């Protein structure tokens, strides 16, 4: 599973000690850098495999990996490297310059892995909104822009947002019905990977979250069905 894949192992640095010559220590660090890159490549492959089936059940695990598991893993890896520095490099000052590049690579790799999860999660969310759309859950709201929550929305919101964020999202959604739409809601077509997803729109849902909206038409004209919501990263759009 994606959620159990690690980008760093403490054992990669086991060969380091206060007796390790600087040249040999550099080789150990270089090997660890290479392994981090390889682990990130394998992580990308596993996420791609998870996406191929288009299973919306992957959305929640990807969100957990992105927002909890990977940040925790990054902190654990950082702590492990600092522990080796304390054990070895602080007693052998010549080795200290070897460690910052590894710490930076770990930070960047875990951040890149989180972005991979976010991009995949949003593609699955968009696919779900189109393949499994819901019907209106209530009368249509709004005086300018008309909108209504999908009868699938509440379950999806619980999957993606904590209670406080869901309250803020509801407050933001009410403003969608204003005329004109407030500029700060950033109402626009949903773009993923630099490409607009036909038939889907997006609007801010409070904080760093965004809604997915699907456009429909009735005898009064166009309106939007709010299908989904979740944490957003700007890297998802490009």
C-alpha cells in the first residue's frame, strides 16, 4: 500500500561511526542520497498503480498519506539523521558538512511525495464527480449563481475534512449564491495538471480547501451541484 512506503531507513547510516574516515563517510551519505531518490521513484510508481483502477476508495488513504503519514515520516527521518549527527558528527567535526544535503533531500523528497498524493487524489475526486454524480440534496440556492449540494456531498466531506473545516466550508459555500460571486472565492474551472477538466468547476472552501462543482441546467438556466471538497495545493493545478 502507498501509505506504508518509506523514503528513508535508519539502517542506511549504520556504517557511520566516529572512526569512519571522511571519504568513506561521504560514500555512505552519497549512497543514502541515491536510495532516497530511488525510494521516491518507487513511491511515484506505487501511487500511479493505485490510480489506474480509478477506485475512489483510494482518496482517503491518499489524503492520510499526504497530510499525516508523510509529514510524520519526514519528521522521523529528520530526527534519525540528527541522532546520527549527535552520535558521530558532533564528535568528528570533519563529518558535519556531509549531513545538510541529506537533510535537505529528505525534506524535498517527502514534500514531493505529498504533492504526488495530492495530484492523484484530486484526479480521483474529479473522476468520481463525473462518473458518480449525485442529484440535488435540497432546493437550489442562490440569487446570482445558483447552486445546491449533491446528495453524495456530505459523505465525501466527512471523508476529507475535520468538523471545523466542514463548518468553514459551509460558510464559504453560502457566499457562492451572492451576486456577483465574491472575488475572494476564486471561482474558476477546475484545472489539474495544467488542463481544465471539462464540466467541473472549483471554488475556495475556507482555508486551503476547495470545492468541486459540476454544472447542470434546468428550465431556469444553469446551476452548479457541489460534488466534493478537500484540501488543495497549488501544485495540483500545474
